[in-house]
C-alpha cells in the first residue's frame, strides 16, 4: 500500500503559517481560496488541504462559517478531495481547531500526531514592514508556545470526526509521532489504510536531510507494514527536493503555499497551481503517473464527495 506508480498530489492552499507580509500571492478571501483550490485540482492535485483566514486581516481562523464560504464552491466546481485542517495554528486550542471538520464532515481531515515546539518566530526577523499588527506578535509567540496535541486531544478528534465517516491525513513531524499513531492503531481506533503525511523542516520537528526522510520512511514501514499510504511535505526551499525523493521511492507528495511560498530561489510562487505543475513535471520525469481524485478516494477508502456535510 505504501508503493504505487500512481502518485497522489495534495495541495495545501493557504495554511496557518505564512502571513500576508511574506507574499502578496497568499490566498486570503473565500474567493481567492476557492479559486486557488480549483486551479490546483485542474493542474493535477487530487486533494486540497484547506485552512481559512479572516478576509480583512488575513489572520488564520477556524470559524466554520469562513470555511462554508469556499468549500461548497470547490465541491461544486471540481472533483478534488477536500481535506479540512484540525491543526489551525499553533496558538489555537483544540476545540476551536476541531469545529470546521466536525461540523462540515469532509472526506479527509488533517490530524497532528503529537505535541511539539512549532517555531515560526525566525520568520519575523526577515520582515521589515508588517501589513497587519497581528503578524509580528503571532510569529514571535511561537517562541514560547507548545503546539498542544495530547493523547486526549487526538482521541477526541478521532472519535468525533470518525463518527461522520471522515478519514485522516496523519501529520507526523518526528519519529515519536509515528509511535503515537501506532498506539492508536494498536488500540483499534485507527484502521487502515492509514494516510501518513511526514513533515520535514519545521523548527521543533525533524530536519530535512535525506537521512531524516529515509529514517521516517523506515520507521513507518516497520510500524505499519503494507497498511499505510506514505506522503511527504518539505517546508520552504526543501519542498521540491523532498517531494522528488518521495516520488522516486514509492511515496506521495504535498505542495502548496501553506508549506512554501517559493517557486525557486529568490522567486515567490505566484499560485498553488504553479507548484502542482512543477511537482507534476518531476513525477512525469520519473515515469510515474499522477493519481486522479477518484483514484485517491479508492486508495484511501474515502466515503465519497456526496457524503460530506456541505
């Protein structure tokens, strides 16, 4: 299950990491998020991973009503799998983070598999002119914040969303997160196929060396055997090198402006679709094929787009 000649591309459209002062191309409004998501699917993404933002300030928000303003349009205008975050941002509490996925009942929701330091504060030093007053405080706050995802928190999200038939993208930022996931598999709370998104390059998580990527893959192989689907995301400039490594080794990939605002060194990415097209060229060059949304649904055993709550 962890190897296939069909590569699932996930595109993370806006996220809760980058701020409007970092790039003018970050989708903020519902219209921008919907447009970027639809174009990403048209470019080859099977799954779109979605966060919301306050349309006036650009601040990350888990208000379900903000999600409602774009998920239906995406649902109606393309066939992509909609994946709603339960991560939100490091400074949010779990009940706030849970509400969009709980209320909207998507096919997939993301779930962080452990508490961790989540250091965004070095980004603040690179910005000389903040567009919004909240941005500098938000970034600097992560120097003294633990991104909380306790066993209780994880179990709460698993139980509540699983009742709606939602499956999960398990985001694992370090080896311990794989072991946390294995605990829930052993308990029978998580059942295969298990969609594991290994994350590289966040300050507080595992690094970006190929040895780090290989280590996470070997550990997942040992813990989950053929019961999981492996995907990767690399933060910042590591996005495409790590995606290339994964595709060449039987894995799947995630790109998008949540994970990197760069097209290449010194050049901002102008859209999510441009990153999808770029990784698709890598996949094509390896002699592999890109999975369609329906093929991704079959691989991940999803309930189907007609069964969502929006």
